C-alpha cells in the first residue's frame, strides 16, 4: 500500500523556516541531515509533534545547475504571492489554536470564519507558503 511520507515546501532560508515551524507552530524536527557529498545539501523535515509517518520538507530553493536563474525567480515570485503550495491542517478547536498561534507571533491573513465545511482561517510562513487551519464538520455523503 502506498502512503505519503513527505510533502515539500520551498523556503528562502532554512534556519528562519526552522525557527518558525518549531517555535511558532510548535512542530518538531523529523530529520535534519546535511550531505557533504552533495554540496552540503540539507534535508530538513518537520511535522506536528506526535504525528508520525508524514513530514514537511523545508527545501532551500536550489541554484545552478539544479534550477536556472529564471526558474528560481519564478518560484520566488509564486511563493511571495502564496501560490507555490498550500498545506491544509485540521484541528478540534480552530479558535483556540488561532489564539495560541497568534500569541506566538503567527500572522494570519484571515481570522477564523464559518464556512459550509466548518471553521477556517489562513496564514503564511516567512517564505510566503499558504496554510489553511480548519475545524471540519461532518458533511453528508
């Protein structure tokens, strides 16, 4: 059976991203490996504490020869607009998590609002990656 192991987000600065995800979101480091034989490539993966099996890789945007300058600029532009990717998170109490994250310095683009599928809010990480935090309701099938 196939399972999702990792998702990837581009980040401008891995150290800044690491601080955001661990200090502000309260996530934990799942892997942090630097491979000298691959020009010091760093595999940095984080995820919610206690959630095993899936992590988010905080990937530095590569330069030449992996990615040409024009492609790198396009990725950075999309990130800045919040269109390079989204992570959807669920919680049992979105309003409490919203207040806790806000107190830790997370800046929300949208406060919790009632939606047909539950209560939903949005924020971005320092690199511009988009997050949705939702408290879902049971939808009829």
